[in-house]
């Protein structure tokens, strides 16, 4: 079977790229897999890509590329939805290349990985292929305008796959998609190939984009309370982003330069997590929580805010990690101090985390997708009938209300 993924930019760095490449590699054990990158901005991808997975870039943004001189690159996209957060990065050239590729694509299964790309899939993907929209964001994070844009397109697809059960439930409740299978499949995270952390280092680690939603400011505030009682412990924050300067200023203002360090981007992150005893997340919201699973796979207990939607489906509170209220630095500090003082508890929790995280292994996730492919192929006619009934009932209602 031929399986094709459509992704925003496989040459960048981020959770969607990581999990797509993990799944692509796992599916390559049984299928011919291609990753189509809408955009390309550098020579080589930042992540390693399984050599069995073919990469096809559509629009090359590098300064010396021929596409840089194409006038369509400077014209705004008409198909890619304007309410999508990445809209300004798309153009008429992207619209054109996506249409050309998808019209000629002979894949048996095509999987889109973000809302605007899923619109391309719905508009241009061959109906004979199984067409699946992955949602790595959450329904609640989409504006009303984007939801209105998506619903008509998503009704033409075979499935919508979210990363959490909570988000799948939100789609079922708020977006009527007759004949479309809506289900949750977690992101896949491979085993790190490292010995488990020994959980004795006096280090708390955190990782992610340095943006407001990740609330590294709150984590730094909480760690100030930790440092006052445990001055030999340190906090290492990995990642890059727009808030780096503000966070550094906050560290200096709180006299935490000896305890808190902004470490920059590290990829892969697992080697850094394996040198920590605790991994912390203070996010206001998560669509999944890749770093939580990556830490757990290293045998490190995680302390996370119980934010929508992912952490509660990843962490079993008190067993393989801890959940704390959102936006509460005092609660976060208290739990960190509790774990710091309890080395045997950290060891038990870390071992439990490593075992629990096995369920995110790419082979298991790929098996779930294989089962989905089989189910969608077997139910194609019955799901098409559900869609037709929905359309007919809608027409009847409109006729009766004239």
C-alpha cells in the first residue's frame, strides 16, 4: 500500500514533524511511504528521516531556489484558509503546487497534518484514495471562522484523527461530519535508545517553544520557591522562541542566574531529559504533550499542569507523574519540592513512567493506523450512504421551510 503524508514544513522543528516522521518510519515496515512538505526553507531536514521514507518538497523558499523568483509566491493563497494561523506563509504558488501534486498522486492513503493542508487534501485529493485529516491542534484553538471553513471540507474526508480522546469528543459534539470516522490516536514516540535516567541528578528539565502558552515564566516563578529551599537544584529550559529575552530578564530579576539556565534548542531532547531527575511543564494548554512522553520514555517522572487536553490522558497522577492546577506556581513548586525530597518516590515514579510510555511506541500506533485503513476501506459504501442521507435531509428541511 502507498501512504502519503502532507505536512507544512518537514525541514523545521516541532512536535508535528517529530511524530509524523516517527509514524512514517513505522509504517514503512509494511508500506511505501512518502512525506510531502508544502514548504522547504533549508537544505536538509533538522530531524533524521528513515531512508525508506521519500521526501517531496513542493515550494522551495530558499533564496537561491527557482521558486523565489516565481511571482505567484508573492500572491496570497486562495484555497488555503485565511483563518489558518499559517496563512501568511502560503501563496498562490502553494495552492497550485498542492493541486498539481494531489491530482496526480497515486497513493492509497493520504494523511494531512494541519487544518489548511487538510483543506488541500479535501479539495484536490482523489476520492478513490482514503483521505484522513490529522488534527495536531485542538478544536477549541480554532477560530469560529476556521471551524466554519473546515466543516464543509472535512465532510468529504474519510476520517478525522485527533491526538486525545477529549478532542475527539469535542469534534463529535460540535462538528457534524456524517460518514466521517472521528477517533483519537496518540502521537508516537520511539524508545530513546538510552539507559534510563538514574534520577539522582539535582536537575529539573523543561522543553518547548519559548512562547507565552507554554508558561515558562510561571515555571521560573515556581522554581524560585524551589531554589530558596533547595539551592543546589537547578532548572534547565530547552527551546527557542520569541520569549527568550523576556524569560532571561525574568531569571535575572529574580536572582536565579545560578539556578535557571536557558539552554537553547536540543534535538533530540531525550539525551538531555536522561540527565534530569524531574521534567516539568507549566503550559496553559496542550494539544497532546510530546515532551511529557519523551521524558517518560527516558524513565523520568513528569510534573505537569492539568491543562486541556493532553496531560491527563498521558500521566496517571501519583503513579507515573504528577498533575497540578493550571496557572498556580505555588502548587507547582510544592509538588516539585515534594519529589525533590523523595528520591525513592522519584525512582518508583520514573520506572512506572517508562513502562506506561510503551503504549506510545510507533509500532503500536502504526498498527492502529493499519486497522483504521482496513476499517475505512471496508465501510466506504456505508459511510457514503450516511453522507447522502445527510445531504438529502438538509435539502428536505430547506424545501419545507421555504
